[in-house]
């Protein structure tokens, strides 16, 4: 009985593949395609933010030739201002109370409208644009943003 040669990848493992596999190539291609929008997003999102942050460290006046560096002095004045504190409190209050209240009110109205059989489907008609361009003069079948268009009439 002849002994087989030892495997290069260790005991019981096949030898390692040379070159890139198809899966690695596809992954690299996917990341390459994602790199362009990612770079665009980073430039559009962070470049203006860092520019504004840099600009805030100077005493900026467009009419003057020089803009002296003031560091965090602008921020110290900002946080010492009463109006800024009030604006911050108003924003926090609106975010904590106003936004959830609007969401809850909208949900309640939607659920109540859904219970009214005659008005079922009106909200979809009023919020969805028509699928075809309007004709002139207007005919009876358009987007139909009215309660009348969703109620079936029975012949008398």
C-alpha cells in the first residue's frame, strides 16, 4: 500500500487556492460600486459641516479683509445668550411632545376614517397622484379626491 502525499493546507484540509475566488471578486466589485456614492455622501454631508465648524472659530465679516481667529468665544457667547437657551428649550419641547402627539393624532384619524365604510379609500385617492395626466376639459374619472367618488351609487 502506497502512502498518499500530505495535503498542503494541514491535516485533512485541501491545499489553499491560488488567486481570487469568484465570491471574493464579486464582493470587491460590489464595494467598488458602493465606493462612489459613499464618497459623494461623505463629501456632501461632512464637508459643509466641517467648513461651518471651521468658520465658526473665526470672527467672520464679509466686508472686512481679515477674519481674526477667536476660537470658542463665539460658542461661549452663544450659550450665554438667553434667546438661544429659550430656542433650545422650545425645540426640545416640540420634539418630545409635539411630534409624538402629531403621530398619535394622525393614527387616530386614520383609524376612524377606516371605520367609516363610505369614506374607505378616500385618503388613498387624495394622497396618491393620478396615474395618467389630466385631460381638458376634465372628465368624471380622475383622481377623485372626494367622498362622493368612493361611494357607489345605486340606480333608483
